[in-house]
C-alpha cells in the first residue's frame, strides 16, 4: 500500500514537474514568438511577444496582408487574464497602452505610378475607388430575419472588462493621404454604462481630386453591457464635415442611432435619423456631378417583438438645387412576420426628377443612359385578400432618353410609356401586369406591347422557374432598324411584326413563341412582298438543353406557299452551342426565300433617316448616325456559325424555283462547327433527272487565308430554263441536258473566298431545240405572203427567204455542248460552244463580263458564232448569197460572215441573225437578175418615153410590198 502511495506521489510530482517545465517553456518570449509568427501572413514579423496569466506585451508588430494592407504597432501592453477568457468567457484588460499604431492601405496604381496626377482638372472624378467598375461587390448576407440581427446584439456570450481605452493612430490610404484617429472611453464592464468618443481627421498636404482637403468625423457612442453578456442599449451620434482648401463646405452629415434590446424578452426598439448635405456631390459620386446642393434626410422607427418586426415610421427625402427629387413615405405601420392584414396604401414613392445618371451604376459595364429626368408616383398598398400591390397613379413616362455604350449611341431619342402592376398574393405567388407599353422615337410609336403573368415559388423543380407568362409585341421593323445599334443590320424596306410569347407550365412545351410578319419587303427587291409566320416551342430536358419544335410558313395561312418544320435538341447554355436538328418541308418557294434573304441581308449603305415619314415633335437631340467601326487588319472575322456545333438532316418534298421548275425529293446532311460547315449527300430530282452535290467551307484562324470553299453539283436530264429567272417557255434553249458545276476558292472572309473563287460549268445535251427568234401569227402570215410574192414576181431570192426563215425559228439539234470557266479575274469565259443539228451547225467562243456569281445570268454577253448549213437549207442560203465555198468535214457549208451575239446569257440578243436575213431579203427583193434584164430589152417598145415610167413605178410598188411583208415577219 505504501509502495502504491509512493508511486502515485512520485507520478504526481513528475507530472507537476512536466507541467512546470511546459509552463516555463510556453511563457518564454522566444517560444511564443515562433508560435505567433507562424500564424501571421507571409512577410509579417514581430519583435517581441510575451503572454502570461497576468499581462500581455507585444512589441514591433508588422503585419502585411496579401492585398497590400499593413498594420504596424510599436507597443501593445496590458494586464491580461487568460483564465478569465478560458473559464469565464471574459476579455479582461487593464492598463492598456498602445504606441505608434499605423494602418496603411494598399497603394492605388495610376498608369504605372503609385501616386495620382495632381495636374488633372478638378472636375474629374474623385478616384477609381468611387468609380462604378472599382466598387466592391456586396455579397448577399445571411438569410436570418432582421429582428434576429437585433437580438443577436443582446445575446453575445463574451463579456468585456476593460478599465478604459486611450488609442491614437494613423491611417494612410492608397494615395498617401493621412487620417489621424483617436479613440477614448471610460471603463467597460458588465452593468456599467460606457461612453466612447472617436474622431477621424484628414490632414493632406494637397487637395484630393475634386478639391476635398479637410475631412473630420466625430463619434459619440453610449452603450451598456448586460451582466450576462451582450448589450442592453446602444446609442450613437456622429457628425462628419469636409471642405476644400478655401474652407468651402463639401460635406456635412449627421447620424443618430438608438437601440434598446431585451434579449430574454425577445424585444427591441430601433430609431435612426440621418441628414446629409453635399454642396458638390460629384466630388464623392461622379454619377451625381450634374447636381448641386444635394440633401438627403431619412428617419426610421421600428420595434421588434418575437418574430414580428413593425416599422412605425420610415421616410426618405432627396433634394437638389433646392428642388425635390424623390421621397419615400411610410403611410401606415407595417408589420412583417406577424400575418398583418394589409389594407390601403402602405408606402408611397414619389420621383419628381430623378436623374438618369443615378440609374447608370446599375447598368452593365460601359452602358449608360442620357436624357430627361425620370418622374413617377409609385404606391405599395394592401388588398382585401391580404395581397400586396405595387402600382402607379398614372402611366409611367420615361424619356426622351438615349442608350450609349462606350460613348457610342445605341438607341436614340426614345420614350418609354407603360402602366405596371405588381401583386404579391398571400400564397407567395407573384402576379405582374404591364399594359399600355409603348416605345416611341422622334417620329412616333413603333413598339406596342402588353405583358401579363405570374410566378409561383412553391414549385422549385418547375421548368422556367414556375413562371407563367404571356407577352404580345407589335413592332414596326423599319422603324426599329433605323436605330443606330441596328442600322445596316438588315435590308428591311417594310414590314410589321407581331410577336407572342407564352409560358405555361402544364403544356407539353412550356414555352412557345409565335411571330408573324406582314408585307415583308427588302431594299434589293422593293416590288416583292410576302407574309411570314414562325411558331417555335421549347421544353427543357434533363441534360440542361431544350427540345425545340418550330414551323416556318410563308404566304396565305390556309394554303402557304412555303412550309418548313424544324425539330430537335439544342443547349444554348454551352458555347459552342450543341444541337441536333431535323428539317423537313412539304413546299418551299424560292421567291419566298429570296424576299426573306433580301430583308435579312445586311444593308450597310442604309442611313438612319426616315424620309417620307412625318415626324412628331422636335428633331432628335443626339445624332443617330451609327459610329464607323474600323476593325484591325490583324483581326480574323470568325464565321457566323462559329458558336454552333452540331448536325442536321434535311428533307424537302418540293422546291419551286423562280423559273417554274420543281426540284423534288431533296435530302441532305449538314455538319456545323467553327472549323467546318458542310452539306453532303445532297440529292434530289429535277423533272426526270437526278441532282446530286456537296458543299463545304473550312475555317482555320491561323491561316493567312482562313476561309476555303468547295462546291460541286451534278445533274442529268434537266431543262436549262432552270438557270433563268424566267418561265421555261421564254428560255431560248429547250431539251434535256446534263451538267457539272465546280467551285473552289479561298480568302480572308467568306465573301472574298466566294468572289475570288475559280469555277467551271459544263453542260451537254441531246435532241433539243434552239429558238433564234419567235414568229407569231402575223409573222407567219407575212412569211406566207413573201413566198407568194416571190413566185408571182418570179423572184428566186424572195422565195428562198420564205423557205429559209422557218429553219431558224426552232433549230432542232442532235448535240449541244457549253463550257463556262471563271478565273480569279472574275471573267466568265466560253471556250467551247458546239451546236449540231440536222441542217445547221453552230460553233462559237466568247465571254461574259466580270461579275458576282449570283448575277452571272444578267451580265453582258459577247459571243462570236460561226454557222454552217446542210441539206435543202444550203440551196436557200446560197440563193441569198450567205454561204461561202468552204465545206467542213461533216458536210456543212460555212457562212460568209460570223455572227456576234450580245445581250445576256439569260436573255441573249440574236438580232444579228435577223439583220443578216433581213439584209439578204432586201437584196433579193430590190435586186435585178441577168435573165430579167435581157427579157426587158428584147420585149420592150423602142420608145422609152412610153414604157419606162410605168415599169419603174410597178417595180417600186413590188419592192414596197415585199419589204412590208418581211418587216412583218421579223416583227418590225
């Protein structure tokens, strides 16, 4: 037993020794210094530290934070009781002494210099700290109720037992301005009412930007600590004043805050008053630089009881230049959290002339509003069903105003009118209604809209956030596109759009968009107009994307000329946007697409003036001319589809061309990404012939010529009239042809790659008809008369002409070849033209003037043709003296002269052939053969005076009759 007792005693003694050693070790300054320095940020240091059960000593403290802030203290010395902190949750300090306290804030940077340029004009904004872009972002606080925050001040677990505070120090801001502060207080202890005084004074050698040089703040704080912790009462009075170097006042502000807290009884009372006077508010807030003598007065009285917070008084008044700007008034006591039955008006907000500059800080970076101040009267009132309603006495009228981005005008001289109503129902459903919404420019209204809907908060999993809404907009497209931000973006000449947006949670597709456009016309085709309708529906998918179902129609609603359906999936939340679409169409009319493309195509040449539209009111105060953008030559223009990544399948039943031809059963597959846009496996049928093709555009940003285009189309048994904008009956060539088209090019932009491309077009045909000129009924009767006249007058040339002309009306051929090539000079050359018929052979070469590819059919044509004849036609043309003595290998007699064909490839001018035949006919009628001359000599009377005059007159009459008949043949 004694052995056990001695052993335990030895262990206790050993433990006491270890504790003593540990205590002595831990209280050694060197050990404490290493421990304390390890907890400081990198670069910080401490000269000496000693913490004992009775005192705290810190010397030479230098704390450097990562943001550049710095705290320096020469000496902190105080009596300290760690045991009170550990066992009594009491901070007990006495004999507190602080020396050489310095707080240095991070330095501001001005273009590589730490100091601001004092030479700048005084009307410049104060500093970047007050600018919108550099203001700290205020994050959302805790979700606790406001009354819980008040109770928390009375429920602090720690007690403060300090015999007093006497603290002086200096704060150096980022511009090396020095703020001297002083804090003094009496004893702070539980159950004792304490008064604390604090002052802050700016002493700057030079005036700050804006002129502020002297700034001082005095604060008086009275508080009483409860015996159990926390505060029973809290009252603060503060006064702040600031002036410039001349002593003129720039700031005068006073605040009073009083708080009584009964934490055990869960009640509190709060009173707050503030009075701020800024003779030059732009010194502190650049957004308010246009105002003078800004005055803010506010007062608030609230009482908390349990979970209820009642506001008995809340008022805010803003004035500037001795004129009221805005005021907020609490019309009756407002209780939150207590199930109050609201009735009548609760809060009124009156905006008399609110400057738009005050709205700018809340807009996206670089965007601001300029224009007339905003005036409105808004009320919050309670409904009989317990709801809260926000509404206006009169419709809101904002404007005229302009929207600018980086000092460039986006929307100019707009006026916004609307009548909003916002209602919060007792079941926490938010109802909103926006009626009589109208957007007007300097010439009148061009947008009329109405929005209604509601938002439920009880269904968090609902698509589109439980939102149910309907919006209707009527938009004048031309007027909208005249605004600078949209000027030149589209070539719309006229058109009215009606847009309807619906969100219905219970629908199969919760979101639906309907757009209808009446009489859409483009500047490039002012004579053509069409109506269009678009319906699109969306449904959110589990993967985060959307299922889409869209329908585009053109023409009459009951019998549309174009009907296109699109279905698939798309995820706009990702960049590039992934998609997978199926495009089907029953009918597509090329004319409908031409009008739509003409209206959507950019029109950079368009100005923003509205000539011919009567203007209402004064001229716009801000120039509406869009700013010219000068892109850098080093910038690479990304493709319009760069932010897309997906595929689509296309199936079209009928595509009706402007020529009247119909392409049937079109199928294709499309792949879209930034580096590749490809349409492959394109197939279809035109009349009885198949069509196949492919096209791709490659994009490589690093390449000096980033765009490369490649296209190929093959067709068989196709009527060539398909390549003309006219109906097939007026096209000069008819028959069934095969063809192959190839195009390849590259350039700095897609347009340049297309325009600088090299292309080839080869057409071959068999058993067709070429119409050199038309013969109507009158011409055919004239031709019959010419033949009769030739036999009656015994004129072989006239008879030959009558027989030869029908050969050239419809020239039947066995083989036809046309080869077109386009080089980088954009000239379309015709190296080969071969036409081989039963009686006529045509061979030629020529070119088409340089042009854009889409205008090739309308460009000047120069074609030199060599003709040949065979069969009975040789006899007729030989009589007309049109043939040479040369005969080709295939038996065709060559014509004496080559023909020059002009006009266009879509409408060639064959008048040279008419002229050649007409001249030959004239010679045939007016000429005299040798046999006729000898007959006249032998048979005529010897007296010329008797026979010459009637014979000449008869010959002249015959010539006139013949020429009239030939003119009727050739349509003259």
